[in-house]
């Protein structure tokens, strides 16, 4: 049932006129009505939008002149849109337009414009109306949220303090600042916190990043990064001094000497540059994280005439607080990495080793990774082990993991294991720690919490490459095995070549299966160990970390190394430290440019123990050999002038040869070596290792090793290629005084 106007309530022409009048006088929504020729018929605009002319004078003007009076951008696009509304009747909703206030200090405002066609009951088109809503604050809030979101996704993706500051500069210029800079305290660059008992503004800072927007159209912001720009103390009363003293962000909405007494170009070069830059407004925000003051972030505005306001200051504080946390993560990471590097580099002697078996030296060209080590370990029988190790993944805990690995190698070397067996046991240790979450995982969680993008899963072990080589100065034989480490380079009088080592899997990867390669070294040879940064010519076999195996039969690879190392090592009698530097110069330019590994090299000059230092006899497996061994040892000690040792050595030799004759089938080898101690070695073909025990008074035997242990400083058993060798070291008599 249709109700009459009287029954529906107040209506009719009076209500229509009231509604129409309110729309054009009281409504918070701006309203403009244009005729079909787009001439303004009636208008009401909110006070937020100011025009060059009063509204009364705008009536009858074309839309283009009206929009220009309000300083609207994209006038032609708006007119085209209204004509389409007139033609089609399809309204346009919430189109955003920007309006520049006649006051140059006022910010640009944003309006949402909705257009719709006006027509009477018979469909005659009367014109077009535009409803205008001020959405400036909403747009600014959206922009702030977008900037915060951008910063959250881009700032702090690395553990490099300077790069983190640069990322913040990329976010805020030119969206929030026309010029931006970050200064950090010197202590922070060293991974430390500024001392709490010192006046912060008096401490020197260094500029970590500087960004300035380019005024040229279609150009990206220009970037200047200065890492060594030292800044003196800030003058009292300046916003920089106040921000560091009060630890609060500061807003300066007007930069000129009249309103800011501290701004004195005659007193400060910084103030002179600040005024010359044209900046009219600035914000200074201290970088605070975990109670540590890292430095200052400064924001300047000179392109837009609108000064900074408190909303901008809040945004700047939110951005810098996130960045400060990432920078503090980088500071802590740098400190731990520096400590690990100090431990790593301190632990590995960069000087010269001098032993009876070899003379060796090493040199490094650090890249900050601290991920490689060399060792020269003394072994029984005057032998020596040349050891090299390297982390294959640049994680925060790599140095600690290498330290544990190095200790394990040193401990296993005491067992006198062959190179392949030692690496197999080492692989088993690493794998067992991995399964149990042991040392291989130590510190990984800390690196993950710091936001490290290390390229490795912190729950997995740090894979490492290792080379273990043993040199015997009596036989001049070098035997080596590799767990994913580059093969040694052997330099002989005939040239340089790669030792034919078939590499097994890196430690922490795969199943340990290692082979031993051997080489007799002629007089005048050198052995060169170098890490992956100096092994770009080696053939890869897919081992992660970029260090692959090598094939000594690859003639091209061997020839390439000969070409590179030949001139560098032409004079093998030069001091080894000089040769190390020469090799670094020869190989480092050929290493991959993207590597951040330390470039490291160790060069060993093998020595030989001739007949004047070592003698060997082969004795038949018979009881008569015991007396023969005593006689040979006594005669040799007399020739060496070591008659004081005759009785002890004769007893030790008797016991060891007796033990060999009793338990072995083949001939017995007796060797005496005059080194830092007198070494007695007895080898046989039995793989059964003897055990030290205390014999009872009623026992007829079993006292041989006990007597040997009492007379010697050290003794032990090591496996040989066939059987075993029992050795004992007796101290040499002290030289006479004077």
C-alpha cells in the first residue's frame, strides 16, 4: 500500500530545499555541479581545499580553470573522466587527486573524487556532479605503513653494519628525507659498545652512509657512502648534542640562524654546509638498541617546502629503532667474528717451523673469514704431519668448529694412524657429533638469532675440508689423503705437479672413504699446501663449498700449475716466507672474484736424514738376531759418540727384537735415528699390538715393554704398511758445559 506524502512525514519542496542547501553549505563533503559543457553551476568546497578565487567568482568558469584554481594535478585526465561520465552515465568512484595548497609551506593534500551524471525524469542530461572528500591523513598513514613494511622486508637482511645503514637510506630517500645520513661511534665499528662512563657527544663518530635525492627528473637518488669520514665532537646546544645527551629524537621544523641560535656557520663547518644545502627542516634520532647507543640518524628536507611534523618524527623513530636492532646484531656478530678470527689466527703460527724432517712457513691474505688453518705436527720416528683444514660454509660458528676439528686432528695424530684411517676416524667424530647435536652445532642458533644469512642451515654441521699428509725423512716418502681438500703441489727440480690424491667426501658430508697417495721426494723438493681460494684450477667434483677434488693425472691442470708456480718457485732455496708471498701473488689473481675466503699457503721444504743420522738393519726371524741387534746398536752408538746410552739402548733393543721374533713370522727391521732424542724402532709383519703390563714375580716373561717404558721418555706402537712398528725415544746426553 502506497502512503501519501503527508503519511510519510515531512517531505516535499521544503525538505528538498533543506537537503540541497545543507549539501552546499554544511556538508563536510565538497560538492561541485557542472553543466553538460562542464561549466561550474554550483559549488561547495571544504575549508581544507583553498583556491585562488572565491567560490562566487568560480561560477560559470570551465572545469579546467576551476581545477587550476585549486592547483589540482592531472587536470586533463579529470576532464576526460567527467566527459565519459556524461556520455555513458557510469559513475567514477573514489578517484584520488592531489591538490597543492597556495601556501608553499602547507603539505600537498589528497582528495577522493566521485563523479556521477545528473538527469531529469525523462532522461535529459543536466550535467555532472563531483563529490570531494579530503583523505590526506588516510593517505599519509598508508604511506607510513608502506614505508615501515618496506623497511621490515629490506633493512637488516645482512650482518654488515654499513650495508644495514645503506638499506635504511634506500628506504627513506626520497620518500621521507631529501638528505639522510647515519653516523656511528668508532667503538661500534670494532664490535664494542661506547663506554658508559664517557660523555657521548665528545666521542668521535664516523659516517656510515650518506644519501641525497637527485633533483634531476627521472633520476634515482644519488648515493655517497663514506666509511672513513671522522666527525668531531658536536657543539653544545646543537640538536645532535642534545639527541646524544638526552637520548631522545628531536624535530627542528625551521632551520635558520634567527630561529636556531646554535646554527652558526662562523663557528662550525658542519653548520655552514647545512645552511648551504638548502635544508629547511630536520630530524635527529639516536640509534638505540638493547641499551646501547650506536650513533645518530639525521633526516633533512629541502625539496618539499612542507616542514617535518610530529607524525614524521614518529615514523623516523620507528624506522631507526628497527634498523638500530639490526645494526646491533651486526655489531655483536662482528665482535664474535673478530674474537673468533683472533683466536683462529693466533692459534695458527704464521711464522716458520723448523724440525728435523721439514722446514715450513705459511702466509695469509685475510678476507675476514678466519676459516682456514695449517699445522705441522711432530710424529714418532722423526716423521712429521702436514695438516690443512678449511670451513666450506661461511657460518658464524665456522671458526669455533674448525678449532674443535683442529684439536681432534692433533689428538688423533698421537695415535700414529695412516692418513686415510685418521680422516675416516675424523669423519666418524664429525658425523657422531652431528647426530647428537654436539660441537658441530655449537653457536649455530646464535648466528640464526642474529639474522645471519649465512647460506647454511644452522641445525647442520659446518662442513670442512681437510688434508693430512705424513712425511718420513728417512725414506723421503710423502703419503697424503684428502677429505675434499685441494691436492698438494709438489715442486721438484723437474717442475711443479699435483700429488695424485683421490679426494674423499668433505668432513660432515657423505661416508668416509679415503685413499692414500704416495710420492718419493727428491732432494731440493718443496711441498705447497694452499686452500680453496688458491685452487681455482682444480677439477670440481661437486663437494659443497666450492672446493673440489683434484685429479693429478689431469695434464692440463698440472701444466697450468707448472706455468703459474714455475716462475714463483724457480729458486727453491729462497727463504720460505718469501716464497709463500710469491705464491700468494701468483695464485691469488686466479682465484674466483666472489670468494671471501682467506687466501692461505704453507710451503714445506722436506729434509732427509742420511746415514749419519739414521741407520736400518734387516734381521732374520731367529733368536740369534737378538744378540746381533745388540751388537749393531752398540757399534752404531759408539760411532755417534753416544756411549753413555749403550747399556740402556742395548736393553731396549733386546726386549723389542725378542718380542718381534716371538710374535712375527717374517724378518725384523731395526732402525736407530739420532734426532732430538735417540729413537729405536723395531718393525715386524705382525699386526698384533703389544700391551704394557706389570709381570708377576713368578712370570718368566712379559717385562719387555715395562722395561722399555722405564728407560725411555716416550714409546708407542704404530701400524705400518705391513705389520707394525714399536718405537721408543731415549733422551740424548746433555752436552758438556763450557
